[in-house]
C-alpha cells in the first residue's frame, strides 16, 4: 500500500489537473476546517454524499482521520498552485497537453494514463517539500 502522503497527494493532484477544484475544496473544508457535508454540499451545489465520498477516499488512503487531516492541511497550498491541464469549452473537454477531446467521465483516467510522468513529478515535488518542511520544523 502507498505511503499515505503520496497516495493522498496523487489523488488531489489528479483532481486539480482535471480542474475539479470543488472536490479539493470540499475535502479541505470537511477534513481541515470541520464543516459539515451538508454545509459544503450546499455551498458547492453537490450532494452531501459526494462530499463524504471525497473525504472517505482520502481517509481510506490515510487509514486515520487525524493523519488525513494533517496531510491535506500540509499539501493544500501546493495543490492550489497547480494549473489544470483540462479545459472545458462549450460543454467539451480538451486536454491542453495533448489536444485530445475527452468526455467528463474519462478526464481523470486520461490524466492517470497519458500524463503519468507529470502526475509523478508533481507528487514527488509536493511530497518532498512537505517532508522537508516537517523536518525543518522539528529541528
């Protein structure tokens, strides 16, 4: 099983590259800010069950609520700085890296398979930055 930091970072990097900012904000507001799924769902016009689903995927990767919370809090600023690579134009989705047209259901799969190197690079950079920051704060 993946290191929780790497697994959660990979999940959120793919969400951000896909342009799914709502999922990222929902996870952060639920796990870090402590807002209820109903409040978050109302704010972003998604169901509370979707909010819980996003959070559950993160907690499954961390295997612990407090670990999930600390990881999301640590990586959140880095995730926000990532530029999406998928653009929505008149109901169609286009990958800016390879100019391929995508369906909404295939965006994350496309990113995982076709742009794995970019995902791996971003995940490694973020994980190393977080680990370095943690070790500096201990010293």
